[in-house]
């Protein structure tokens, strides 16, 4: 069986991100209330999809590193983690630690993801950590916006206000308004800036 290239995981994330951004930025005809409402719903789903794409990238990165001897961009392969023969074995180890459904870590949460990588003992932990554990991380803010869009309540709304403050935007801004606003002092929107950073993080983590 051909070996997986770690960079292919980053490329897959980049392709999916480009598709999501294109749909997020699609303009709808002005003056058509029904179209405008549908477009807002589409934008909200784009953010949910982007968060899910990052979560899947992190999951694949850790599981592939642990069990499939993937090829590294710098040359050579990542050896299997100690005691891990295949993906099923890696999942079995994790499920012995994460005993509650879904029996896996919250992959979108950096510390949770890296804890899983540490539990498995992946050989490229230092590289994965260098890519994922940047501070401040756009993933944290993306997760907070995603959680608000999926679960609107007082707690998630407060988290979105904190995101606006982090970015330098009025805390009264709506979630989608934050994403569509320009990053302070830049020509890119907040969402574009976040995804640019996330793409760079994925490239580093998957070297």
C-alpha cells in the first residue's frame, strides 16, 4: 500500500478551505430578502464546515502519524508509535482513555489534540506541536464563533464578544459581521486572516 504523505493532509485542508471561502464570499442579489436570508445561513454553515475541516485535519494528522508510517516533507518516514500496528490500534488506545462518547478527544481543541498525540507517542510530536500550538491561535476564535452559530446561548454569545475584543472590533458586532470585517490595519477580512494563519499552521505541522 502506498505511504501517505503528511503534506497531502495539509493540501486536502487547503483545497477544502478554498472551497468554503469561495462559498462564504458568494454575493447574493440585493433587494431579495429570501436570497439574503439563505445566504446568511450558508455563511453560518461555512464556518461550521471550516471548523470541522480543521478538526478532521488534526485527527488525520495524529492518527496517520501514529499508525501509517507517513512520508515527511523533509524526507524519511514517521515510524509507527510504540505498540501501534494500525489505525484501529491507535483508536483502541485513545478509546481506553476517552471513555465517554465519542471516545476521542476534541480534535479542534489544540491542547486536547496534542494530549492525544502524546498519549499515542507519535514520533513527530515536536513538529506537530510546533504547527498547532501557536499563540494566539485563530482556531480558538474560530471555535468560539462556530459554537455560537451552532448553539446560541448566553455563554457562547459572551465568547463571541471576547473574540471581537481580541480582534480589535466592537464587542457589539454580530458573529458574521466580525468575520466579514477587515482585520485592523490590513486589507484582508478577519476570516481571510484566520484561514491564512491556519493554512500556514497546517503546513508546519505536516512537514
